């Protein structure tokens, strides 16, 4: 699993292949064809090249693979991976809206609001 960092450099979630897990190891969202989809099958934004973006293209969170703007803060050290909860069945994936141009700004959304 790979840590996901928020705008302050704190770990807010984990990337586990195509599943996004909270800090307790529960699946909260999925990746599907570059889209981020909540566990309730709602399109939340996009993931590309290590960067999670909202519906206007602003950055919500990032992984070590991210090299796009805005500048990222130093991140906290890598903790021990959480114990994975049972992986639920992947829900039906909605068709997402048109992807906006990537913005070089931080989103006003927190990670929790993003995957809710």
C-alpha cells in the first residue's frame, strides 16, 4: 500500500491497487479509468500521475509519484501499513463528467469530504 498525503503533508489515506483505504484500512473509494469513485458509486474527481484532483481540477491529495503543481509540503515519515479490512465488492462505476484542465492550486476539499 502507498500513503496518500494531504495539503499539509499528513497521511490521509492509503492507495491499495484500485482501492482507496482510510487510515483504519477500510475501503472508502475506488479508482476506475482515471476517476475517483466513492464507495456509494458517486464520481468524486480524478487521479493521474500520483495526484488526486476535484471536479474543477484542483489538487486534493498526492502520492510520492506526483510531480505536478502546486508545491507539496514535506511529508510525515511512512508509518506501518494498517491492517486491511475485508475488501468489499467494487460497485457499479458511474460515467464521470468531462475532466477539467489540471489546476495548479490546492482544492478547498479535505480528503474526507472528497471521498464521502
